[in-house]
C-alpha cells in the first residue's frame, strides 16, 4: 500500500524549501552535537506536538513519546523500559537540565489504562464475584429496579415506606427480597423477579478487619483512630451490619443511565452509585490538586492526612463499610479517621422531602430573609441532630434569632460600639485599674478560644456554638452589671476600663463567631476596623488603646410573627398540593 500523497508532498516541500533555509543549523547540530534545553516525555497522541505547542526550534527538545506520557519508576536494565532508557541517555549523555512530562486532557491512553485496570479488577481479582440472580423487574416500563426504586413494608419495624436497601425509620439494612408487599416507586406496580447477571462485592471476606477497625480503631496492627470519638449511632449501625453477617452486594445495575461497566460482557450494566460515587471524591481531589499545583496523593495516600466524612445517618454504612473496603483493596489509600454522621433533621414535625416540596429552599430563603444567611446557619447548627433526630420549626427559628442573636449577641455589640462612639468618638479608651470582676472576665475570656476549638475538633458543633454564645452572654452580663452609662460622669476612668474590656470581648467574638456566622464576623471586624485576625489572636489584648473603630450597624434584626406565619402557610400549601 502506497503512502498517502500528503506525506510524500510534505516531505518534498520540506526538502526543497525548509531544509535549505535551516541547513546551517542542521550541520552545526551534526558537527558539534545536540544540547537540548529540555527533554519532553509526551503522549504519542497526534494532537500533542511539543515543537508546535512551545514554538521550539530544531534541536531545542529531546522528545520521547509513549502511550499516555507514562514515566515508569526507576528500573534495572533487565526491565527494558524504553522511557527509562531515553531518560538515562538524555540525562547522562546529553546533560539535559530540564525534564517536562507533557500530558493532555481526554487522553485515550489513560482511558484505556483505566478500562484495563477495571477489567483486571472485575475479572481477574478476587475482589468481586460474578453471579446470576433474580432481581425485581417492572414489566410495565421494561426496566430492572435498583434498590431505591423499590418500596415496601420493613420486615423488622413495619414501616410502610422502606426502600430495597435500607429502612430509614429503624436503620436496618435490607435486600429487596425482604420487603413485604414490594412495589415499584416508578410505576406503582408490583414488580416481578427476573434473572440477570451482576458483579458483587463479597463483603463477608472483610468482616474481620472491619470489626477490629470500627470497634478498636486498629488497622493493620496499628492504632488508626480513637473509637471513643466515634458517635454511638455510627458504631451501632456498622455493628448491626457486621453482626448480622455482611452479605455480597451488587456493584452493578441494569439501568440506561450511569457509568457504564467497562467490560465487553457487561452491555447494559452500569456501576452502582455507592461503588462509583466515592471514587468521585478522589477524582475531585485530583482535579483540585491539578488546578492548585498540589499533589493529590498527599491527601489520599499520606499517613499524616485525616479523612473525615460529614454525612447523614442513612449513608453511614456506605462510608464506613463499602467505601473503606474499596479503599483498602487498592492499597496505600487512607481510611476515614472519623465519620461524625448526624441523625435526621425533620421539618415542622415531618420528614424533609424535596420530592414532596416539604423543604426550605435556599434560593427562596435568601429572598424572604434578605441578608440573614447567618440566622439560618445559627438555627440549623443550634438544632443540629448530632446524636438524635431533631425538628426544625419556624417558631424556634424566630426565637433563636430574637432571643439570642438580637437580644444577646447583637445587643451587646451594639451597646459597646455606640457607647465608645458616644463617649470617645470611636477611640478605644485606656484600661486603668481592674477589680475582681474585671479580672474574672479577662481570665474567662482567655479560655474561650481553646474550649471552642476543642469542641470543633471533636465534631461537637452545637457545643462549640453554645460556647461562642456564652462569650456573648458573658459580655452582655458584664456590661449590664457595670452599667457604665450611669457612672460615666462620676467615674470616667472606671468607664474607660469597662469599655476597653468590653471591646476586647467584642473583638474576640469577631474571630470566634466566624465558623458559625461568617457574614456577621466580617461585619463585626469592619465595625471594629480590624483586619488579618487569626484564631490565636482571640485570647490576646486584640484592640490597642487609641485604635479608632467605625460607627455601628445592627448585626441582626427582629423577625416578626406575621413573617413566620407566612413561612408556615407556604409549607402547608405545598403539603396540600401534594
């Protein structure tokens, strides 16, 4: 077969036109030898042309191409790596100072390598089993039903709306075949059993190390984490699964959407979301690391990195059993140090449901409660279901805003700022002689950063929030007890000390409130005319005397009854419509 004409014409053009123009350069390189400025290892993809990309001249680069720009680890001569040989020659013989590994997006070589790896994992490794089984099939829509597409009565607690994988009321793990009176959530029809082939994760073979890791914190004979820091509901659900005997779980599905299984004999199969989705955590890290000049392995394969899963209780076993099994089998990947899963948060006495519109939609909230993002943050954190199911109500939301944020936090800050501007034109007064009351406040103030930080580090966010508000309460009570507005004319020095201490509390609040009330924290720092504050600054004398603060603004505003009633009415309208 003859060469394509464009190749022959191209060569002829180069020989007649390009070469004569650069003949002296070619001759010099031949006589004196090459001294490339860089060695480039690039993919052999035709789109990746280093000379074109970098506008390089003849002799600038020493180029080595292979599939997916692979750079193998150091190897002996017996390994016969072409890339390794090229590297050795480039470094030792040509003395090349720079090495560039030139990758590119949508690399077919990497895609092929991934598929090959997955194929080996699925077909040649004991990690998975291939089994034929009977699975529920909705004949009316001609579709096999994934676990979550099947609903029925829980055989353990009698809940009528249990899913095919789990009962959300009692937390029991289930299989679709265990449901009483199952029905398709798509059509509402009773499904039938139909044979199909799937790949399964044999979880039973991992029971021993999982039990030791979850209950003792031991992994590969080393202490991995402190079990005492894990929540009871997390340990309870995991042990419920383990004690009942871990069963093989299908990691493929018969669906027309999802990530296709990269096997020739798996047409129509897609990966189960809880096999595929956690991998997304890793790929997201890879992308972030690429964009921020970081190494993703430092986060997923480094022993000094802590992996923490913040989830709800319906996802506990996936993050504590299935995902760890996947990570453990890949080797060198870290496992979660903690999974501080919350219980369920209900809304006005009923389960949150976006499908039934029984929910608070953030975009609507931001319209209804303009510039009050922090109020919702505060209310949600204060009522967070950390250890038991809790209920969010609009009345409680209102009470927390009016009775805590407005009456305590906002009231204290407003008083301090107004008095400082009124008496000394916003100039921070000097602190003079302190009494026992002052010293108690100062010593207490120094403890709050540590207490709040410890609670956060132990994932006790409600506790941390409460401590932050206790600081605001401390300041509010101190100001109310001292009543500087009553003694300013008779004892100005005393008032200066009171307000100096009060301003230190306010400044500390501007720092310690940031994890919970970020917008408020920013506003407060602006009022105090403070910048570049860090957590460690919170237990110090933050504001120096003579510092000028700005005029105040109200950090929070009272929410009236009619507005709350409107929100309740809106929810009930949604309920009636559904």
